[in-house]
C-alpha cells in the first residue's frame, strides 16, 4: 500500500480524469484480423476457410454500417464501451452476484500472511477492516498516487466504486448507487455495515475525524456479536461476522 503513495509533491488521485483521452474505436479491419487470428488455432482448414468467407461478407456488408455507428457513438461518449460492458457483464446478469461475479477490494492480503488459527476471527476481522479503512482514507484525501503506464496516467474512476457503493436489484437490470466523495467534493459516508447471524448493524468508523483503531473496531464487533439472540449462537461453530465498508 505504501508503495502507491506519491513520493514527490503529491499528485492527486483523480487529478488527471478530465484530461484523459477518449477511448479510441479500433479499425474494422484490425478487429476482424484479430478475430481470425484468435479463431485459427481452433478451426480445421475447412472451418477456417468458411470463417474467412463469413468475415469477408461481414466486412463488405453490415460490418461497415455497424462500425460507422460505433464511430458516431464515440463522438458522444468519452468511453463508448463502458456502459455496454457494465450492463452486459454485471447489471443485466440474472444470476447471484455473490458466487458468479468477481469481487475485489483493498486489503493486506498480499502483504501479510496469517496461518490458520481457531477462535480469532473477530481479531483478524478488525485488523483487515482497519487496513481497508486506511485505503479508504487515501482515496478520500486523494493521497493515492495515480496509476500510470510509464508516464501516461491511467483512468482511476473505478477506484470510486470501492467504497460507498451498492447495487440495487431490478427486475431486468440492476442499478448502481455511489455516494463516495473526496474531501474536496464534500461529505462522504464513513459508516460500516455489519451482518451477523441474519441481523444488520451499522456504526461510524470515524471518531473526531480519526479512523478507529483495531482494538476499537474489535470492541464494536464483539458488541455486535453479543447483541444477536442467544438462540442463534452456537458454541461449536465460529462467529459469522461480515463487514461491508460503506457499501
């Protein structure tokens, strides 16, 4: 995490967003050539010849019309693909997200290794939560250095979706609600949502503007655990506590 901090006069995390170039539309010829290259290893000689003929007809026919529509769309949107990808890959999918959609987030997973141990799930949850809140603070205060390819800044917009974001279910298509803001943009949610044995709790992760320490977070988690009905507790099973950071 520390390696991502700017080591000179700090660049703000999102300072290049408005100056990024629009997503270019690849040429029709280039896209079709790449498609044939991808298909070739998996097709017999007869199948590949048939595929080449289909691609040729597409290029000379409806492909030209569709490509012009892409170019027209790219004139109106900085990223002509983003909305389609988000809808098709995530929001219009009618299967459970929890098992079928990749989830990712910041944390000490790559920097620390904890061997398996019994009876300490709450302690470890508090430490992971504290690390995750530190990352939230880096984004909130724009102290996370912008990612770059060489000297070229990359799009950082997806980092806004790491916190204060939820997906609202719909019949045919879900919607995304995002409430994350940087310090310069205004107030930003700072509460945690805890799910424990079918009950939902919330508490603020800040006190006097400072992130709670791991022991303070642990006390909140332990208190949440004690507030669940006794009939839902089991001495033979570990405590099941799930934390969502302003999600």
